[in-house]
């Protein structure tokens, strides 16, 4: 199995590389770090500008890959590639398709707050066109060199979209032999004034949501393989960030969410709630394409455990 990391020379690229290392260390995974470079003209110019630019890009890539090799050390199986492309998105998707990766790991935009993920231009394009799951790394999230994946949490609502995320979360938990947590988030979006029915009626609606969520979770639990350790619950808060912070996260945890039903089949597109979860999550978020044939579990024998 292969995981692809979008390698860049900035901190976001280093964050993604560290997270990729953590995921690869937890299972028999080969990590491919891909650095996408701008395309240059294939013929020389009179002023040798293109040749000089190509040499600059080559040296820049070599420095970045050298630093990446040092970061990964001998802790994981890793390979490093550079790819000229019209855009970072084109290069990453072409590489992911050619080498048949199971997921892509990306870093946050550099202007976002520490500890949260901010969608940049490349991430936005990837979330609209990636054919495989995409892991989004919060800015500054830098797992230690010996960190491993410890738990998978699934944002579960009992809908078709969350069913896709549920199936992927079960696969990921089995693939890496870690516990699974099903969590339904009940959040009342902020309003300046209550609706005409008043706050009491709205609280009743929220309790009804909680009841329905718990029932959907119980049905889902019956479909989880016996070799997966699982817990479930419902969390709420004043807003999405408050609800997510209330859950209590372990070091080495990943949150799984589904993409919107509005997206093209087998392509990612974040709906309103998923977008809020991504921006509010204090841990990396794995986003699953709608309708994709997700392969996060392979021939690894269920029940086996690495030391």
C-alpha cells in the first residue's frame, strides 16, 4: 500500500511529511513524497533564461528532498519523486493515479491559525478533483518521529455521506489495528436571535437529533467486524470548534468525514458541515470522496499487531 505526500519547501509541506511518516509507521505502507515543479520550455532561449530557471528548480527540489530524507530517516519505507506539471494539483493527481496510492496527505495554507487547517488554492482544487481520500494536516501539527496512529474517529450522522466515511474509517482502523470511535456532532449554528418557536423548542429538536443519532450508531455498530475495538457517542457545543474540542483527542488520532452529495461521483467536494469540521478540527482530517471505491485495507491480516 502507498500513501502520497504533497511535498513543499514550506512548513505546510513539513507538517504533511511528518503526518505521512506517522501513518506509514503504523502499518506496512510505502510513503511517496512528491514535489511538483513548474513546467519549463523544452528548447533553449537566446538569453538562457529557461536553462537557468530549470537549474534553479532542480537545485531547489534537491534541497527540499534532502531535507525530507533527513526528516524521515530510516523509520519508514519511502521514495521521493519530482514531477513537472502545469499545476500542483495536476501533478499530484497524475502521480497518485500512476502509482495507485490509497490516499494523499496535504499541509495547511501558511496563513491559517496554528492548530487548525486552512484551505489554500491547491487544497481547494484537490478537494474538488481528487479521486482518492485526502488527509488534511492542521498548521503546525508535527507528530514526533516515533509517533504512530492511535485511534480513528468517524464523524457519523447516519446519512449516505457519513456511511461512506464510516466504511472508510472501519477500513483504516483495521488496516492499522487501532480503535475506532463513532461520533455524531450536534451543533446549533449561531444566530443573532432564536427562531420564532423559541429556544425551548429548539432544544427539543436537538434532543431529537441526539436520539436519532444514537439509534443510527447502534445499527452501524452491528456491522463492525469483531476484530475492531469501537466506542461511540454524541457530542455538542456552542459551535463546531467547541463541539470538537469537547471530544478529547489522543496524540496520533485522525478524524474521518465524508464529502458532499453535491460533488461529482468519485470526486471530493466539501459540504457546509464538512467544511466547518475541517476548519475546526484540532487533529488531521481524512476526507472521503463520494461514491469512491476506497481501498484503505489490503492483505494485512486482521488481528495482527505491531510492537
